[in-house]
C-alpha cells in the first residue's frame, strides 16, 4: 500500500510539473509563431535578421542553463529557481507590448530565453526525482505531452484571436497571453520538492570530475552540438510556409498541427524508450528529422508542407523527452541538474551559428538550402550514435528487463 501511495504522489508531482509547462506554453505559443511575422510585417526584418535575433536570444540565455542546474544541485532550491524562470514570462510579454523596433523585440526574446535558461534544468531534475527509475522515459513523456498540448492550445488561441481582431493586432494577443502565465505560477503551490541533504557542497564537483562522466553522456553532448548546428530556429519553418503561400493565420495552424502531433505521441515514445533503450529511439528520431527537413526543403505545394509539419511532430515526440530521460539517468546523482543544464547550454550556444547559417543560406542560395544543411548534420548525428554509442545505459537495460 505504501508503494502505491508513493507512486501516486510521484505521478501527482509529474502531472503538476506538466501543468506548469502546459499553461506556460499556452502563453508562449500564443506569441512565438507571431514573432517572425511581427518582425517582417511591422519592422521590415529580413530572414537573416530573424535568424540573428533568434540566435542571439538563445545563445545569450544559454549560459544560464548550466548555472541554474549547478545551483539546483548545490543548494537544493529547485522549485524556487524554476518559479523565477517561469515568472520571467510576464516581463517578456510586457517587453513585446512596448517594443518599438526590432531591437525591442530582441530584448524581449532575450528575457524569454533567460527565463527558459533559469527554469529548464531545475524543472527537469524535479521530474526525474519524481519518477520511478524504470519509468523515467514515461515520466518525461507525460511532461512533454502536457508541454506540447499547451503549445497546441496556445497556437490555436493565437489563430482565432488573429482571425477575430486582424493580422495587425499583435499587441492585443501579447497582452492576453499574460493570463496563462499567471495560472502556471499558481500551479507551483501544488508541487512538492524532494529535499535531500541541504549541506552546501564545495564548488568542485563538475570540472574536477568531468573526465569520470559516462562515455555515452559525453558522446551525446557532442552529438547534440553537431545536430543543433543544423536545427535552426522554428521561425524558418514558419517563413517557409509564407514563402509557399500560406497566410499568417494559416501558418499558425501548421504550427498547431505540429504541436498536437507531438503531444499525442510523446508518452508513447517515452514508454517505448523504457522498453527498448534510448539509443534506438534517438537514432530513429535523428533519421526522421533528416527526412522531414528534406521535405521542408523541396516542398512546393501546401499539402507537402502539411505532411512535413506532421512528421516534424513525430520527430519531436521521439527525441525531446527521451534525451532528457537519458541524461537524467546516466548523470551522476549529485550532478544531474548540472548535466541537464549543460545539455541545454550546448543547444543554446549552437543555435546562434545555426540560425545565422540558416539565414545566410536562405538569402544567398534559396529557401531550401538551410533544410538540406540540417538534414545532412542530422544524418551525421545518427551515424555517430550508431557507430560510437556502443550500449544503452545500465538503467535502460534494467527497465527493459523489468518490462
């Protein structure tokens, strides 16, 4: 009976952490698909400038991710740190409302990414600590499903609001998006943080012991960097849609299709990774990414782009939650937050050159070029995992055996 109660408490915590992301993502996705449209229609930004803005915002904020993870490990205040990160969403929306140029939008995006940098690692650690070891993939799958469901609802709200108030009423949508952020912050009252030893540890964990980290973990961090160099901002997917002839409101619907696909499949692939191991799912996910990016590259009709966005949702469901489960289970326990933060930092650092390269390729070669580049790097990432990632983690094997 005690085990059943513990399992229920674990699940409850995972669900409430998921609800925080659910409402926060309703807010952020009411806004995110409008950013490239807002920049191009209101301020005359080019694809290169859109790429630079997204790249700078991600990279400036990325350094905070490893530090927020480190401080989560050191001081055990994961819930408070995550709360601060989510609260930044309020300031992000206010900055967008008062932005008078692309520079103001850049500042707003930096605030948003800073918040993500602060909250991601401590939130993921709380998810992993609330999960049973043999169901780590399922736990992150549940969280990702709620996260993507919130994204889908936010996008749908953005679509209907734009249709009702018109394509130029961006600031109205920005203002309304503040409401879900407040609900997300309220959800924190229902989250229980697992407290370990509160002794403040000496600042020597990570760098002095980096060489002792699991070989697979170090390889995956390298693969993450290579892959992300070709995985530029999703803004380019939205620009591709308008390039083919989708209107601003219909472009938002495409992003909705992507998110609802990912939300519906995230739990399945998380549970699947518990059974067959992370490696198989990650390799298939990277191969699928290469296929879908080739689809974006050569799509010349609207129906082709619709299919590409659906497949892109499959890729997200396969990789995003599974990679976090993998890092959580293979990292040293005292460095779990640090390693989750380091992974996010690597992604953020790589996004700056990735977005700039994509913008340059788009402008100088054509809209298909950045997607071919991304497909090539994703294929290389899958090959690296296939050849050098020799085994699944012991915990993955245990989970498989227990199933």
